[in-house]
């Protein structure tokens, strides 16, 4: 187990070091900036999607998906972030409570 932890830590360090060694002129290019700005959004959206519709290794439709739907409507209506989170959590909790 410790070998895996140490190898993972070394890999993260080397990846960070590789990112720091990229020449500045490459980072200043417009298409690189666009990709760098969009990448965290895409990764976070993918994580949220996976966490919303999977249970272990299986796809599932449950109260979490309803919470995401309510959050999407709240975002569409331009609700503040904390309101979006609160509505999604409340929807999920109430549906789980109702389901027993």
C-alpha cells in the first residue's frame, strides 16, 4: 500500500514539475489559454455527472438526479450559488425521505 502512495506522490510531483517547466511563451498563446480556462470546468462537470448517475460500477437513477435537475433549473434562473446548492440538497433529501 505504501508503495502505491509513494509512487502516486512522486507522479504528482513530477507532473507539477513538468507543468512548471513549460516555457512562458507557450502559455501566453490564446488557444492554450482557452483550453486551460475550459479544462477545470469540463473535469468538474464530468465528476458531477459521474457522481450523480452511478452507484459503484452501475448506472442508477435516484434522488440525486432530481437534485441535479433542480440545480440546473436554479442555475438557468440565475439563482445564487448557495441557493442552487441548497435547493439541490433539499430536493435530494426530501425525495430520499419520501422513498423511505
